[in-house]
């Protein structure tokens, strides 16, 4: 009986009373209404706009995502379609490459219709393009599958731009193929007139081989040219449907710029070689022109050093001022007494590959060699080397606090060079990079002791 009475007292004396209880219920109802109103006008997760009225949620709940405005919902759909188009067309392009090899190259080789030299002249580096396509497509498909497995039905986690930049070394392979296309077609035309068996094989293949879709060999040989010119259009579609806050937005723009620069370079090389055909032209701006110049300089440097492209890293490149001092006492007189000339300088490093893959993403091994290539500014439309490359294993690189806007590179028993950039910070960056690879190669201590009188012996040398 006592417990019952206490309970009655507690219920009667709870401290709320009727009026506060009604206010609390009213406040709870207002809060719920506010939450419902906020939910109805919540910001879009992509653009942050608050344009999601309740009636739109009710009417279109099955047509769009709950946290996206109608505009962003449409944009996501367009992006997904563009990404899938990129991957699907890459797969179709790979199928055309496979047909070139399996339906033309291998049968012609097995039947002895053409010599190996003639096959090489017609099909160029088709095997390199096949290998690159297979690896590129494999990574793309893995990203698509992983996104679907994780519930990302919009493919927002698929970064086409980043993947494209990882495989950017396929662009020089396209360039090799495109520049040989004119001679390949001319050779095929001449051989078809000359060899009756070849002409019969090509006619029968086109008419009776269902895998060819009644297309001739020349049509299939155009596939790499068509593919490389389509990349900018496909990337533009993805960029248009990708918000600027997406992590892949910057990579997509860079990838598009890189491919357009290579296409401009291919057009330029085609005109220089006197060919009448060119790839589709693109609008040029100063950035693309600089990139085209860089591509041409890299080609000149690679041809000079004779290294494999997949084993070469371009650490730094750009314009530097260069002078050759007459004696080692120029520091006391100051760099103003030196006569500088503008020079294009490339720092190349030859890396031993750990993996057999020829892709840039392969893990680099130890440094085998490092050189500085000195190229004069363009004369008559071509680049010319100042001299043979400077091998850093035979060089001493040094600087002095009294002339901290320059650094000196001395080739043992040969020449000395003084370099500087218009920007002092960039001069120091060049110095650190060149000194780093110089120290990694050869016997640094022996080279240092062999030159006791150069300015590196000063106690105030920059560490």
C-alpha cells in the first residue's frame, strides 16, 4: 500500500502539469515540421542548391536520387553514360586491333604472302598498340566492376582522367603509327597490284569473313588514327558532366590537354615530312604550343642518348641561361662578367625496370645513368644540340654563397658551365636535382678530391 501511494504521488507531482505538457507537445510538433521542411528543401549533395520541393520528391521519387537536385541527377546520368561510352569504345577499338592481327597479319605471315619486312612496313607497331590497349582496358574494366561491387551505381568513384594519365605513354606509340600511316597505305597499294595472291586473299577476306563486317584491310588500319582523335571528344563529354569539385576533374582536363598537344605535334611532324594528310586540327593556345615544343625536344633527347623510352624519366626540362667561364676565378669577378645565352636543358634519368611491363606505372629501379641534354633554341624549324650530352657520373656540381643566383657544373678534364634561371628559386631547384643524380652515380668522393681548386672546396658551400 505504501509503494502504491508513493507512485501516485510521483505521477501527480511530476513537475509538468497540464500546460507545460501541452507546450512541450506543441514544440515537438513544430520541431518535427521543421525537420520535414528542411528534409524537403535539403541541399543537393553535388551542387549544394536547395531546390527539392516536397511535391517533386513525391512525384519523382523513382526517377532521381533522394539527395540530388534534378539538374545534378541528370548530370550524374550523363557522366555515367559518358564513362561507359569511353570504356565500351575502347573495347571496340581493341577488337579491331585483334582483327588486324588475327585475320590479316598472322594469316599473311603463315601463308608467306609477304616478307617480314613488308609486314612490318604495312602493320607498323600494331603489336605495341595491342599490348597498351589490353592493359588500359583491363584497368578501366576493373574500376567499373569495383564501383558496381561497392554500390556506386553512378560510377562517381571511377576516375578516367587519372587512369589516362597513368597510361600517357601510349601517346608516343600512336604517334609512331600515325606518322607511318601514309607509307603503309602506299606500300599496301603497290604490293596488292604486284602480288595476285595477296589481292585474292584480301578480296576473299572482305567478302567471306563475317568477322570483318565486309570491311577491307585499309579500313581496319585506320582504327588507331580514329581512336586517338576521338579521345579529346570523349574526355570533353566526361568533363562537361563532372562537377569541378570531383577529384578527377583536374586530371580529366590535364589528360585532354596532353592528348591535344600530341595531336598537334603529330600534325606538325606530318607536314614536315611532306605528307598531304593530317589528323584533325585543334585550337592552339600558348600552353599547347609549349607542350608540343617539349614533346619535340624529348624526342631529340631520346634519339641522342639512345635509351629505351620506357626506361627513361624526364626529371626536369626548361629554359636556362648558360655561360662558359674562361677560368675558375669567375666567382671573384661576379657572374655579371659572364656572357650568358639562352638554352633548352633536359635532365634525363635512365632507370632500370623492376617489372617487365613497358608502362609508365611500372615500378622504377635504381638509376643506371643520368645526363643533361643542351639544346639550342629553334633554328629553321629544328632543334640542334649544343654538344653531346653531359653525363652526370663524370661531373661535379657546385654552388657558392657569393653567387647564389648561379651554379656551376664541371665535366672532369673537359669543360665547365655556369647555369642560372631567371627565377632564383628555380635555379636552386635545378641545382639540387642535378647534384642529387650526380652523387648517385660514379664515385663522388674520388671526383670531389680530384678537383681541389673548384669552388666546391669552399667551407661555405650550400649543404
